């Protein structure tokens, strides 16, 4: 097994797997990856694929408590946060542990999209209007679709980190559901869910616009 990379080496390797995007450019992404790198070190023997699958199952498990509503929204939010952490943990195990493969990279990306379907479903079941939950989910997918298509068109760099990267999507979903559960006794849970979903969708629009502008320059 390859030696476990230091944090800075991990950041450099992560950038190579993500089109040259430097995670240090965003405090949120840098902090999120630092946490994953730290937690992954003592778990270096675990299979990244197993962690990826467990992360998907945890995201799906959040749907049940979200549908139950009320105080159950708190564990739903915690499960969303855990699923996002597992998603970063599998990447840290693969990249920092020297076990990253193209197959694993594609699998991880596909699982990310599936978990985001689960996030949108959980928000809808918790009280967000259907159209708003669909918009939220679509805007989780759209930036990565843009990057993938730009890559197929020959763009080597994926653009600078936007306000709507994976950690932000996880945080918005988790805090929205968890916050709604905290205030459910005041009958404000639906208000919090709708507001959080709307803010997330707005961030998705802003992030997509940022990325589209950067890729437009790269595409010439």
C-alpha cells in the first residue's frame, strides 16, 4: 500500500483528479477536505468503494425520518451530514491512500448524483413544494453536468470553485432539515424547509452562473 499522503499532498492530488481546481481556494472546501483527510488516516485500510456504497445507503435512510416530519427532521439532517462526510471520506481513502482509479472516480460521481436525488426527495417530503425540490435537485446536478460536457469538449480545467459545490449542497440540506426539526414544536418546520430549499436553489443559480462564465472563457 502506498504511504498515506500529507494534507498538502492530498490537496495537490485532489486537484489533479478534479481538473486542476485547487481546494485551497475555498475555505469551505478546504475545511471539508481537511476533516475527511484527518478522519481517513486511521481508517486507511478500509475499501473506498465500501464507504461510497454506505454513504449512498445513509443518504437514502434520511428520507424516512424526513417523511415522518416533526422532531424526526433532526436525525434526517444528521443522516444527510453523515452521508456527505462519508462521500468525502471515500475520496480521501482513495486519493491519500494511493488507491484512486478512474472506475472509482466515475462510481463516486454517480453516487453523488443519486444522493442528491435523495436530498431533494427528503426536502419535498419534509414540506418543500414539489417544483422547488425539483429545482433544488436539478441545480445540484447542473454544475457537474456543465463540467463533464466541457471536459468532453476538450476543457482541461473545471473552473474555479463556486458557491455551490458539494459541501455547500450537503450543508444546506442537512441544516435545513435539522433546523426544521428543532423548531417543529413551534409549527415552523415547513417554513424553515421551504426557506432553506429556496436559499439552496438560489445558491445553485449563482454557482451555475459563475461556472458557466468561467467555462465560456475556456471554451473560447
